[in-house]
C-alpha cells in the first residue's frame, strides 16, 4: 500500500470522526457525555465508555505496534478485553444501582475523611 493512500485513509477517518462528533454533540454537556443524563441503559453507557477508551489514536497506533513488535502486544489486547468485560458487566451496573458517577462518590458515602484522602491518593497514584 502506498504511503499516500494510507495517509488518505487516516485523514478520512479523522474527518469522519469530526463530522460524527459535530452532529452528535449538539445540545450536550458533561452529564450527557459521562452518564447519558441518567436516561440511558447501563449497557448503552458501557458501550460508550469502551468506545471512548478505544480512541482514534488506539485505532491508528495498534496495527503499527503489532507490526513492529509481533504479537507480543496481543497480551495487552487480551487484558483490555477482560478489563472491559469487568467494567461493562460488573462496575457499571453497580454504579447505576448506587446512583454514582465515579468511585469518589462511593468513597464519600461510606468512609471517614482520612480514609477518603488515602483512597484518593492511591487511585491517583495508580492512574499515573
């Protein structure tokens, strides 16, 4: 495949993403994005969260990583798959049942202030 053809596919993909984002994001806010204004089924929100984490960068860079490193990267893909299953079928239904938008809300309901700060530091440390 020629570099110009490959580059045109990448540019076309990003233009398509921008067009879809423009038409789907009108009249929306943070509640619409993160929790679907609490009007969406948890399964729909799960697909949205997984789709968000599988961004355009992932779509474009994963084939290159697999091409460069062989199928060693496939272990990461398998880990993502099982992680997404846990999020979609265990965590999101639990969040909907408890009326939460993040783990921090859960911590604030059940723990004292000192333990909340410790848990937040642990969670922030794990993200970096």
